[in-house]
């Protein structure tokens, strides 16, 4: 059985160590306190410092960047470290904006990285809808990632990216046998958009755990920003009531969690 080590930095940022490769998700390394504007009257303040710096996480073989155009997924300090990563895997639109060492993947397209021992890691982009129906022209392109490599026994690893539940989510389960899901949560919303929601909430995470028959669900991007409306206490209560708490693995920031996958 193979191992996946996850070091949680905070927000959507985590270092994944698998097959001898070091992969960084959505780099956010700015200090807390600043307000960021996301467009169309939406904004938020960062409330939590990153637990680790880019220097402490180096070297990074690849960045898995769900989208480049929202500062809670790629901030100024995150942008500064991108040239030092081997490859930045992101959306086609993000690839056009970033250039350099970036690679754009449309949903269901794949690329392969080779580990130092020759193990091949296949990375497939999965679709996201970062908001209510018909908002994609406003919120832009977003992707998630499925990771597959030789030696997996409990299914592939899926990083959801910033998304709500929509028709593309069950299609991930149809195309892949997912054992572990790293789920962007937080129930994102803004006063100006009222009840509209832009990331998964607890109910949708429970649906993922059940419909995908997950072995492990790892919550991320549920804390550290003012626009995140469901924190750990609310999520834990919902998971306990739904009876899935034994599948959920919480990580303190700055600490490493090793999963047998």
C-alpha cells in the first residue's frame, strides 16, 4: 500500500508528498490582515497567517493551482514562488495569464509527472462550478485534480477545488474510483450576493463521502478568511450527526498527516 503525506499550510494550501514528488496546492502565503477584492462587489479579509513559508516547503516539483484569479487561492506571496516550482498545473485561462512554467488542463485532460524512482503520477483535471448556476462567466474557470499512481490500493486521490455540488461532481465518481478526497469547504458567501454559495458546505461534503463511498475525507479551505461561513465546529457537528465522522481527518496547520492509500 502506498502513502500520501499532507502538510496543511492553511486555507486551500497544502503540501502533498507522494511517489517521491512534492506537490503544492493553491499557494497562499500572505500574512493576515489585508482585505482582498474578488470582483463584482465581493471582498474578504484574511484572518490567519500561513503556518509555513515557501522556503520551509521547498523544493516543490509542481503546483496544483485550481484557479489563479482569486487571491484566497493565489495571493501575492504565492505568485512570487511559482517560478521556483517545476510545473504549475492550472486552468487553460490561468495558463494564458501566467505563462512561464504553467500548463493548462481542461476538465478531463491529464498530464503525467515522473517521480525519482520512475513512478508515474497521473494528474487529471476535474470540473468545478465555483458558484450558483450560470455564474461561470463571472467567477471564471476553476478545476480540481485526481491523482493516480501505481500501488494505490484504496482508490485515487481527489482534490475538489473550489466548487459547489453540480452535475460534474457525480461524473468524477463515474470516471474514477476515489478513496480519498481533499475537499474545499467553508460555505463561501458574501453580503452583496445574499444566499448565493460559492463552495461546498457540510451537507455537500456528506454527500461526497456517501456517494463516492470514501475511505477518507480531508477538509481544507474552511478557515482563515472572513467570507468562509462554516468553520470546523459547524462542520464537525454536521459530520457527527450524519455518522461520517470516522472518515474525516482533520489537520492542525503546520503539521503533517500520513494516509495509507
